[in-house]
């Protein structure tokens, strides 16, 4: 069975068409995830993500 063809644009489309608030949340979550990867941290980030969402929604 052949793999479906997925372009980079298809993958990024939900992000690029999201509201400004959603884009801001995604960007900030990606930043904290990158920081955690750089530090090799394994702790949960749920509280940090919840804090980001609350700040953006205010």
C-alpha cells in the first residue's frame, strides 16, 4: 500500500490558519518543549501549558 503524499504545507496549514491566540499558544509551548529537550528534562509540562493557555485567553 503506497504512502499518502503529505507536503509541508499540509502539515502546517492548521497552524497557519489558526487564530492569533492559538498560534501564540503553539509557539510558546514549542519554546518550552525545546528548552526541556535542550536540558534533557523529563518532568511533565502540563502546568506550564495550562499557565500559557490561561495567559493567552485572558
